[in-house]
C-alpha cells in the first residue's frame, strides 16, 4: 500500500493544483495516509502566518497516537495518490512553483563533475567507521 512518504509542502502543492484545475477527487481523498494508523489524512494549510501546514485525519481517529494533537509533517503515499501525482502533474507543479519562487532549489550554473569527488560529505569533527559497509560472507 505505501509507496514512500510525502512531505506537507508537496502535499499542499498537489492539493492546490487539483483544486485549481477542478479535478473530481472521490471523497476528497488524494491518497495521503497516516504513518501510524494508515487512515486517510488531508493536507491542511498553516493555522497562522509563518506557521507550517500539517496532515489531519479525515475522521476522528481515537485509537491513533498521531491524531491526538501531534503535528504530522509527512504522510505515507498510497496507490490512490499515484492517480493524482503522475509524472506530468509533478512536472507541472515543479514548473509552476519555481516560476512563483517557491522552490528552495537553485539549479547550478553549469554541469556538475563528480569524478574526483571523495563521495558523500563527511563531518570532519566526527569521523565514522565504515564497519557498516562490511558484509559477512559465510
């Protein structure tokens, strides 16, 4: 059922996009699921200016630990979401968001060459052993 997670920012953009184009969404369920109880949740705008949006359960969920006042900043994706978040929709949302200046991503000026890279960035003050990379063959 789950196809990974989706953050509140993307979920709000998907919700806004489908509201704007008038997509008929059965029961308002775009396919976001609570990570604790797997019940449908919806993306909600922030309650105050400068606040952060959150996912809220569609219905009362008294047995869900996350429904009792905890802010949900991410949700699981379901197969239902795949119908609404197609590659074309994803591209359109990204293009529109970038045009509106919503993106935190700034593309590089030129090509990125990683051939001489030492790999992932490391914290020089906190060296980590590579024991986790060794595989036991038996």
